[in-house]
């Protein structure tokens, strides 16, 4: 059975190159490894047209990925990528698409083979992207994987058939993100690993991702407790970040890791990971940074905004608070004071909720196809 799945299953998505060490690239790498499935993705490769890396075929398509693409260059990159996409899917029964409901891949894929893996939803009631997905794309798909309960409910609310939507939480490689004992140091070490990866003129993702809330809460926290904050950064809002750190006088207490980094050692050096979101714009309900933290044996301190807060509270593997400074500060203090109890629950929760279940994925892919063949 596994051999058959491996021959006929593939994965498509943007920016999934395994060397980037982004959380969702990590998730796809694990899926590809366990299914022995090829991956087709696109990244900026400089002057190289494409690169083959094991099961990965990476197409050089930087102008497909720009926030404000040049129309001509975007079209040229699309013309380059399209033949690869069609040849790739032609030999497959199932294509897992790691993307959102507005993915540019959707109009070009054979939807009868396509199972999207959706980790976030953000739309208004009159959103054209949501209507198009529900009316044009979803009816043709055999199944859809929602990586949180709220994403599943959101998809159903826009008209997607409930029986098509399967709740499967994000998965983490528990062999790579291994449990380790917390650092035996006096200072309380906090890690933020959910930095904005886009920067827009009419939206302040720096604030919406909770950076102002986090930095101001940490400034107060560090007055009471010896502590250290590490920010895993993505090169956006550099000016706003530097200004806020200087404004709070925290240059000697905050480390900014503004590069592609090997993340398991960062979790190993931390005591907790924070998810201080104010809104869900450009953010998943269950961030993989939080999932990787739990797998590493590190509690999560989060606002009540994302769905991860419900998991953290139910399983007592961290603390959740309303998205205001006094409450978030209290959550940090609470997690520090009762750290041993929260920390002990982290790895068991990760193994229970966030381990990759290949059999479950195989059933999701197979059942709708079986129903079609029974009707024919």
C-alpha cells in the first residue's frame, strides 16, 4: 500500500525548498519523506533555471512570488512553471497542495486530483476569493485538509461541503524537534518565531503579529525577572523593530536572528515560545512554531486570538491571555512561576495531536475516489 501511494502521490506549493528551514517547508519535507512523494515548488534560484534536490524539483520563479509582481515578468515565470506543473501532475493520482484558498496554483491544477492543505483563512463575507474557492474549485476536489477546527468551520461557512473537509492538525517531525531538558540558567529565555514575512503599505503586520504587545510586555517582565528575548526574524519591518527596541531601552536584552536559522537549537536554548497575535491576518490558527516548541518540550504563551490558545489551555502546556499588555505580562509570569508543570505536558501533547498520521492522510485521499468508482 505504501509503495502504491509513493508512486502516485505528489506535493505542490510555493517556497517549499527544504534548505529554507521555514516551518511549513519543514512540514512538507516530513510529508514527502514519509510518503516518498516528489515535491514541485518554486523559489528564487538566481541564474539557475531549476534545481533538483532528492525528491524536490525547484523551479526558478522569483516573479511569481513578488508581493507587487511586474505583470510581464510574472507572465514569463508562469509560462516557465506551467509545463513543469502539468507534467508533474500527469503521472500522479493525488496532488497535495500546500496553499490557501487564493492560491495561484488552483486554476492550473487538475482539481479532481487536488487536495489542498489549508492552515489559515482570512476573508470577509463578500470576499470574491472565498466565493470563487467555494463555487469553482472546491466542488471538483476529492477532499480538503483543514489544519484547525476554525479553518474547517470557515470553509463550511462559505459553502464547502462539510463531508469534504477533514480536520488534521499541523504535523511536526518529532525526530528532528526532539525533547530536551530546559536550559539550566538563571535568566528566563523567551523565543518568538512567528515574524511577518510580508510588508504592506496599508497594513501594520508588525503590530498585528503582536510585536508591540510582546516587546512592551517583555520590557515590564524583564524589570521583575532576569530574562532574555530572541526574535527569529524574516527581514521585514526592520526599522520598526529597531526603533521599538531602542525606545524601550532593551538593546542588551533582545537578540534578533535575522537570517535563515536552524530552529531546533533555538527551541532547545529557550524556556518558552510566544504567539502574541492581535489578529489572524497572515497567521495560521495553529502556528507551526508553537507546534515545534511543544515537540521540543517548551511551553507556549499565547494570546487568546489563535486557536492554539484553546489547545494550550485544555492540555495545560502553556498559558493564554487576552491580547492586552497587562494580561499578556501576567501569562508570562504565570508560566515562569509554574513552569515545571506546564513543561511536563508539552511533548506528550505534541506526540498526541501533531504527529504525522500517514494512514489518516491515505484514507482522506482514497475515500472520495472510492465513492466515485462505486457510483460509476
